[in-house]
């Protein structure tokens, strides 16, 4: 659904813009109740026949964008009645992060294989011949039909029909979910099994009815800025190419216009994460563990631990680039509020962990950042580049490459060669949780011993995260150029390596906290 203009994209953009305007303007917050009416002014809509339903859906999306819990249709109250809960000094997410608005759901049919009117009633009936459950039968006109009670959705008939008369349909949200976490309620509407969900956000960007949304911290971030606090943005490398016509210098100028006091590139944390994982790989594989999985993608990490708990020790405990960067900035600016700005919904959940909260105060996606730009009327075609680009803390080329699938593994391999040129690192990487699970299955079977495994929950890597804006191909090309433009290519050349010892000491303390949190969640 990303990369092209749609009504759903417009709804998301307008909600973030209106919430950002509400926060920047301050004053009487009861006007929040007017947002759905300002956004939906017509008595009839092309996308929905019921203008009142559309306003109700917008109301819930605004509520979630404020970081507040979703309200069911049976308990509809004005947003202003509870906005005081959002208008506080700081608000961490109350799980669940990703929410389905039931009355917005179209109750799309679950996965089915159907025979269409294109069936020609052929003599050979290859669909019947390959069906393992005898689910296909012929009517008096020699046309085939499927008994859905018998069908196991294997798709063999789909592949055999010479007329392409058989179709496979599936809920877009369920098809996008690599954890099979999308189920149905008693009315056939989609619901999320949170025991399986890892908050990757793929369902919310693939729902064509705007029925799924995650919670946001836009309101709380802007409130901190308006109070005059020092608010520093740590921006993931995937930011390049997300905002049309925006060079890194223009992004820096625009961020300052929003009220951020400083902007830091998370690539500097990616560099240190790379060196740490390279050392861990050399020290642990294969003597202590048969293979090692990367740590930077939280949805991949949580999926691995949920799906294969017996292999959780094989997933690197190295601090993620977000946490390393935030800690480095927090050490220099202890009273500052740190905002991670990136492409990922799951980073919101990572920052919600008790062991991370003291360093990462807020998480903002690129899509939410666009809402802030819109609220402040930032025009990248006219804004001047920031003259202080030299103050912008840069990562190396390999660190910037984390944003694209295969980039993390490539960076670690390159770092290992600097540490010990005699070691050859075998790698495998997967994007999308379905393929990530297949990769782990191969590892469990002993077919990835000695490997470094890179997992990315979003197909294509971070450039395809749930909070991105631009087409994946365009974003990938932009990151590749950004990587090649770096002053230094190797993570081993990072000017921040002197802080690695401090990171490693901190990591030992945090590792125990992470494990305690994981054990507590598993016990639940």
C-alpha cells in the first residue's frame, strides 16, 4: 500500500497532521473533537457510503495517534473526555501497540480457493485430479466447484487449471502477517492474536480500509518541545529518500524548524553495533553457539524467541543501533529527551521495555514526522539547507547500509575481516517474517551451523518498514547513494570507536535485564 497515493494514505497523513497542529497550537484541547468533522465535511463519500461511520473511524484513529487506548463502539465517548491522559509530561505505550478498529473492518473473507465463472468445464478436470481431499465436484453443466468444508487451501488446483479459472483470496492483513496472528471474531471481522503478534506493522500498511493503526507519541513529543525542553532526534539512515526533494541538509533545517535542538544519525550506533556483533561472532560461533542471529530488528528478534524459544541464546544480545545512539547522546546531554525517528513500528515496542526507557524517550515514524512537517507547513522545495551540516554526527557507509536487506550481515562480515582476516564468515539473510521463519527452520535442522543470520521483519529491510512513505525501490536506491557518499565506508573507521568499551560494559548490565524481561514475558 506504500509508495502511491491512496485515500487510506491520505487519512493517515491528515490524522497525524491534525494531531500535530493540535499539539503545536496548544490552548483549549477540547477542539480535538472537531478533527473528524474537519476531515470529513461532505455528506456523501466515495470511499464509504456512511459519513457518520467515516467520522467514527477518524475519531478512533485520532485517539490512537494521541497514544490513547481504542474505545469500542459500545463505549463511544468524545476524545476530549480523556485527552488529559495524553496531555502529560511523558507517556509510554500501553500495549497493545497495533490495534484493529472493528467497525472499520470490512470482514474480508478468510483465505479461500474459489473456482470462478471462467471454468470451461473441460474433460480432463486436472483440478479434481490433484485435489488431495476430494473437495472439487462437477455440476450438471460439467463445471467444477469447491466444497469449502473439505478444502485445505493447498493451492494445487490453482496451479493446475489451464484456464486460470481458479483464484486464491486472502485478507490483505492476514496475507501480510508473517506470524499468522490475524484471526476472526464472532462477526467475521479481523482480530489480532497478541500472543503471536510482534508489532511489525505489516498488517496496518496493507489494510485497504484504514481499519488498523498503531499508537503514536506525536502529541507528547511536541508538548516536550513547547515546554522548552531539549529534545534531540536520532534519525535512522532510512530517512533519505522518504521526503520528496529533501536532501540531508534540508531535513536537518526542517527538523530544527519543528523544534528539535539537535539531530544525530543513528548510523553512528550501527557502526558500534557492527563491531560488537563481529566480536561476539568470533568469540561464540561455533564454540558456544552453532550460529548467531543479528539483533537490530526487534520484530525479527521477538519472532525468533517466540517461534524457537530453544534457540533464543543464538540471537545476538548486542544493543541495537537505536539504543547505542540514544545512550551516547544521553551521556552527553543527560537532561535531554531523546526521540528515535525511523521507519519501524516495532521500535516503539522496543523503546517501551524497561531496560530501554531511560535512554529512548519517544519513537517517531517517518510517516508521523511528515505529519509534523505538514503541521508546520515545511516546504522542501523552498527551505534552505542547514548551514551547520558539519555538526551533524555521521555514520559510516556500512552503518548506513543497515537500512537495506543484507546490509547488516555485510557490515559484520567486513568488520570481521578487519579484526581477523583469516576468518571467513558464511551468511544468510531473509526479509519478511515468513521467510525469516524458514531460515530459522534451516538453522534448527543444523543446516546453518557457523553462519551469521540476518533477519528483517519487513520485506526489503527497514526501507519497507510500516512507518515509511516512499516506494521501496526508490528508498533502496536513495540509501545506496547515501551509503556511497559517506566520508568513511568501514565501521572500523568510525570516529566513535573509543566509546565501544563503555557500550560493552553497559551491555553486560543490560543483557541481564533483557533476559529477566524475556523470562517474565514467557512466564506470562
